[in-house]
């Protein structure tokens, strides 16, 4: 069953094991959605650290230098360990790397291979008798090399506590799914909105989520924040009966259309509170509330406090 909101407790610990000439995009498409989930969720959902085979600087394929927090031998236990390699994966595939990956695999709950990271995991014997993907440029050679791995031309493949991801854009798909697992679909939709991501572009095999009429309805909600639409009108425009649309929302998101609509409007209100000098009266108008008092009540119920800041004090 899909969960709209999940109350997390201890932060999820994440390690990013970086190899020389790793992909900036793979890393950013994981770290930035996690950072956004922390901000939008108003709590520390994720803690992360950067790890290298040795402690020091690791340089990406586009010359971005990252100073690692730990050498892999001294790294703490992680809930999720992302193995990020891109170019030169064959150079990195050494006995030392295989030993290090095999050792760290016993202490992390889930190991994730991004781009060619899956090759290094397979070489260390961590994908035997499992389904996996890798960057599609090397999928054929991957299948020829690792005969005990079932290769799939998919963007993301989960098999027990091993996850593999073919490339940078699919890294966002995977991270978004983790956000749904850890904090719920509500914050995941906020993350999508922040990065201007249309959720219906995600491949459906990763997990359930908005698609078809549900995604079209969400798009309408985003476009009509100032003048909220009735459910009957939304249903008419997306060509889906109201009761059917409500069932689809519950199945995809674990929430009613009304809950999702209020969430979208209040997220827009918070953005205006934090990023503009508009008065509360104007913010209420722009987010479809009949009065500043109505917005304040809803805002406080959602976020635990009233909209605050000197910019919100009406001069009257």
C-alpha cells in the first residue's frame, strides 16, 4: 500500500563510494533530491558521507574534485552504499577493489551500483545469481563477462539488497523511489516540483506512482493553485469519473485528491513565505485561500507553526 506521509525517526545513513572519473550527474541526482527531502520534510531524513578507496580527493570525469570523508576501510556502517563509477571501470577492477567491496558489503544494508558501479560489484561476486543492469554501453560485455548474473536492459533493477542503476537520469528515478519509501509520496511530489520533474516520465517498473489520469490531475492542480478547481471539474478535464479518480489517487499515492491538492497549495504557500516579501494577504490569494486566517490555520496544521517573518505582517 502506498504511503502519502511517513514519520521517519533516525536519519537514513548513506555512503557514496566514488571512483576516479565518476559521473557528476549520477552523484548530483542522488544527493540533491536527498538534500531537498531534508529541507522540504523539515527534518534530517538523510545523512550522507563521501567515501574513497583512500581518504583524499576524488576527481570526476568533468574535473569536479570531491574531498572524501572516509577511506573505505575506515568508513562507518551505512544503510545504503552507492558505488559510483563511470569511465575507467576496467582500471578500477583490481583485486584490492574487489576485496574492499566484498568487505564493505557485509556492513551495509543495501548496496547500489550506479553507471558502471555494477561492473565492480559483479566482479567482487556481489551480484551472483541476481538480476542487474549496468550502463547500456557495456551491457553486452557485462553479460559475456559475468555469466552468473542475469543482465537486464532496464534503467533500475532491484534484487533483494542489491540495486543497480544504468545511468544518471535513472539515478534520480531511484532516489525518488527511496524518498517515497522513507518519507512518503507527499514530499516526493514536492521534490519533483522543485526540480521541475514530471513524474509520469519515470519508468513504471521502478514502482507505483502517478500516471495517466492521476498525473494529469496533479498537473491541473499545479496550474490552478490560485483558483482551486472542484473535483468534478478536474475529473471532467482528465476524462475520469470522480470515484474512479479518487480510487486511483489512493492506489498510487495513498491520499485523496483533496489531500494532494491541499498539499500542493500549502507547499506553494511555504515557498512564497520563504522566498518572497509578499504579505500574508497576497500569499493567501495566490494559493487559493479565502482569507489570511484560513491560510494560517492550514499552514500551522501542516507545518506545525504559523507563517512567520517580518514580511508577513500586514501594515493595516
